[in-house]
């Protein structure tokens, strides 16, 4: 019985140390994001559009392209109006490999679609996109590292699209607003001395 108690005690210490390590990592990432930059990936749907065109479905290809353009405009507008936690820029999904490799020249732009000089990308780079998390299966706005891998809890790395038992769907603007508030509030909690 004593051995079992000792074993349980050691296991609880291991879990406690791991939880503290995760918290420390999340705090470091949040501080880096606050002082870094967020690059938001905008999807192009080029493969689908090309496939439709190749199949002779030009009208459907045009509708798909227009829908994607509207969605991207919505994302640009949402971030430009409500996201204030850190500087934010954008890139197209076709340029994801360039971003992973840190090659930002001619690939990054602001909310008015003006190319950004790579020298403006300072500090640690994080990425974000509207998608579904691989592990959790949650659809929404996801914050990822510079290699496009989702961050992990306790970092506030996502904002769900569906709330209230999965019935209410948030707009992109509302998701951006809520994520901005989560980041701001968590930063104030973890770094109370910061202004």
C-alpha cells in the first residue's frame, strides 16, 4: 500500500511539472505574439477552380472564385476593424511554403492588399486561419506557429465558430473580436505588470 501511495505521489508531481511547463510555454508564446506579428492565411481555392474550369464548368468556377474573394474580403475587413492585440498581415494559401521558410518577400500584404516590406515583419511570427483543428475537430479561427501547426492549451489558440450547443454560428468579425479579447484578457492575467 505504501508503494502505491508513493507511486501515485510521484505521478502527481510529474503531471504538476508538465502542467507548469505547458503554462510557461503558453506564457512565453503569448508574450512573443504580443511583441511579434500575426500572419493570416487567406485561401484561394485555386485547385477547385482549376478543376471546374478543366471540366468545362466555367460558371461554377466563377461563382466559386467570387465566393472565395468575398470570404477573403470579409476576413481582411474583420481583422482590420477589430484585431488590436498585435500587428497583423496576410498571405495567400498558395504561398504557405514560402511563409514556413521565412521567405516573406512579395508574399505578405496588409488589409488594403498593399505588399509589406519583409523588414516590417519583426519579432516572432505566428499564423492564423479560419479552419478546423485537426486534434479537436473545432471549426473556427485558429492561431498557429510559423510552421502552421496549431498552438496548444493553455494558450488561447482558437475561437469556435459555433456557440450555444453548436447552434449559433458566429460571423468572422465576431470570432476575430472574441479571440482578440481572449488574447488581451489572458495577457492581462498572465502579465499584470504590463501596460
